[in-house]
C-alpha cells in the first residue's frame, strides 16, 4: 500500500531507543524527512546511520532533554530550520513514574512535565505552520488507562487523551488530525530492565491474548498509517496496540 507520505516532514521525540526508534526507522523507510529528538546524541547518530544506510535522507538531530525549560521551543526551531516545515509530529518521549501516596510535589511536577506539558507545548509550537499549510498529523504515544497504583505518568497520559480529543475537535476542519496510541507490552530497554524473561513469558502465556510481547514495529506500523492521507477520517481516537491486553471494551 502506498501511504503517500514520501517527502513529508516529521518530528519524532524520544527517537533514540524503543518505540521511538522503531517509528523513526519506519517513517524513514517510507521516505519521510525526519527531525529526531532525544537526550543521547550518540544514540541519535546510530538511528540516523541506519536510516541513511537504508536509503533515507539524513535526519536533523536534536539532542534535547524535554525536562529542561524552553526545550519545546528549541526543538521546534531546530526542526523548522532543518526541514523547512513540519507536517507530522509524533509525541513519543515520556517515561513511567510510579510513586506512593506521599510523593512530593516535585515528583508530581516532573511526571506531568515529562509526560504531558512538554508534548502539549511542542504541539502548539508547531501547530500554526500546520494550520497555515492546511495539513498536519499529530500522534501521541500515551499509556494505559488501567493503573495498578499511583503512577504520575498514567495521570499525565490521561490528560494527554483529554487534551488530544479537545484539540482534534478544533483543528479537524483545518486539515489536521490528532490521535493517541497507548502501547501495551512493547519490547524495549525499560521492559528488559523491569521484567524478567520468566515474567514476560508468563504474562504472554496468561494475560496477552495474542500470546507475545509486541515489538516497536507493531506500534510504528500504525503510526505510519495514521500520519498518512489515507487516515484523514480518523481523528480524536485512542487506539491501543497491546495484543488485546487491556480489558475495557471501548
């Protein structure tokens, strides 16, 4: 299927490892021009090398920590300077923040900043030029809505879903769609660090209906479709990629 995104320009945050890396590689294979954002410049260089090795254009690399003040503006400026325009934004950066009932305000602020505020700020930094061009795609990689306990990231991701839905209703007639993807168990550095092989196998056998953990490509394939012209009638949606792990029916 021709996704009709060759030559489009995209920003992908958290692009150095895991899901973000998978999304960057998949978009690169489709001929999308990329600005890749992550903290670790050396890992961004590795991803860029893979994209170029596969025949893609060398990405613009932006080594930024989203927790730093002014990061969204610096990222937006670097992307627009390097690409000329941004048609697609994939808000992928973030991280789990489990803590207890006595968590400090600083812990809550850090969780909300990393997993909601910076994504919102970066989106609005790039939105005006999408509106001017009459076309845009915003995809947020979010998180599950079944928290096992207090986790600042879950709360922030819930805010992302509400904000994205509201934004989608304001920009739909301007040629822009906004969607969210909560991934399930997708193999990554964090998954490998937090869950033993034995637990992963048990969960795959007992809790994940398709019987396996996902790979970054499983999320990336949906992203590639959602950012294409073919998905122009999909907006304001929350589409899990989790092998059926979640139990809620909507």
